[in-house]
């Protein structure tokens, strides 16, 4: 099950958060065998993200980290 954890240093209105979630849901089928039906998304605005001693995170400072997990649990079952 894919899990996308989005952390932003700025605040977002609910409609913008929904828009981000919707766009991620439409993008996930680009990964073979994945669909929005099993996509988990966490969007956390107003995080205190620091890089090089600064929390001024302009759009050109976007970082992606990929982690892989052998097992996921959902509805009392492990995948």
C-alpha cells in the first residue's frame, strides 16, 4: 500500500489540501499495480521544516524521500 506523507512549511486552506490529495490520487496509477483505492495520504501543513539553519523553504527546495516497508496492515490483515 503506498503511503504519501506531505509536510509543508506553509499553511493551506482545506480546498487546497483536498486538491493536493486529489492530484496525488490521480498520479498514483503511474506506479504499476497501484491505485487510489489503497493509497494513504497524510498532508501536514505548517510544519517547522529546517534546512541549512533556515525554515524559509521556497518551492525550489522540494525534497522526496522513498522508504520501503515489507508489510502493511489494513482491516486486520497484513499485506
